[in-house]
């Protein structure tokens, strides 16, 4: 079963699919090894880990596809992949969908921001017309080859135009053929409940630590009607804090010996990365065997 079909199976059989965010392939491998349902490839995290820059639309489509390919290979579970605005108009979206599908992702996320886009919990976002986004969604749906490959439509209308506009767009995007609706940055549980009372089919909750939406438990999100929860920022925030603490200790203590208890061991890391499997392959295909 391909990962897109697996994702559809998960959504049809589970009440809640939890997809932690991966900012690189190593993070995706850890998430998959820990037994989570899926991985979310975060554009916010790709901008930081690949460029050392904020999420303001600096990554190209080809860079994002390369990152998606690596994350898919490492994860071993379905990948939901951020594709920003689709990198242009409906024609650009068509190529983006083809490339993401070839990379092996299960779900592509397309949003209705104006290029260059910004992180969905930043202020100053602008959105395209509802009609333009509907056209882009239809182009995405018509372009996909694998019928199991899912199109997720995100609207950023809540912050700039209010919840009513966001709901209107969510309904329009669903009618245009989107499989999953993602209404970004609702402000409070009442709005979150209203989203799920209004939008038919699958909906996604975005848990951003320090963002505009309250952090709820997955059971609470499920009770509100959500089907998928993503955690796009948690891994990279924890990794950043750990790196700051580590290198501060080195600068102050002139050694890393005092922080070794915060690290995995050499062998633990190699096991997690799959070194034993590589050794088995080397043994099986060694010259003369």
C-alpha cells in the first residue's frame, strides 16, 4: 500500500491522526520510529533548517520538493507536506502537485496567501481572492495522478478578514475538491468548534506553541471535531533550546562533559539512524559473497 492510500485508510479508521512536525529527515525518522501516524513537513522548519531564515517565502519549489523527498524516505509513515502557495498561479500549482506527488508525499498543503507568503501565525499576511484560490484547488485536483493523493486547502483569512470569511472560504475550497480543510489560526475554542460544525469532511488543527490558537490535548481536539493535528514548531523549538544550552555550556566550561547526560549515546544515535541495517546490506552485497 502506498503512503497516500495509507493516509486515507488512517483517516477512515481513526478518530484522530497525529502528525508531529519534521524540519529535516532526521526528525522525520525519529517521529516514524516512535510510532506516530504521520509526519508533517513544516515549511517554517524547512526555512530555518535549510536556509537559517524565517518563514517568509524564501524557499523555492525545487528546494521544498528535495526536502520532501528526503523526509518521505526517512519517515516510513505518510507525510503531509507544506507547499506554501503552490509557488504561483494555477499553472505553477499544477507543476507543484506533480513534483510533490512524485516525491511520495501523501497530502499536499496549499494556502491562499499572496506571494511571498508568511508563517500562518505572523501578522501582516495578505490573501488572494477566493475565486483565485478555488481555481488553484481545481487545478491541483485535476493534476494529481494517484486518486489517493490528497489535497489540503488552507485559508489564512481568519486573521485578516475574520472567522466568517474563513468559514466561507473553507466551504468554497471543499466544494472545489479539497480533501482536507485547514482554517489557520482560529482564536479560541468557540471558533474551533464552529469550524467543525460548518465544514464537512476532514479538518486539521494546527498546534503552534506561542501561536494564536489555544494548545489543546488531542482528545479535546477530537471532541471538537478535528481529524488531524499537526505540531509544526515543537521539534525545532526544542532542538534550538538544546543547541543554545549545549554551546553555552561549551563556551562557559570549555568542555561538553558536563552536559552528556542530556544527549543520546553514540550507539543509541547510530541505532536510531539505522546503522545496523546498512551493515546488513554491506554484508549481503560485499564483493565475493
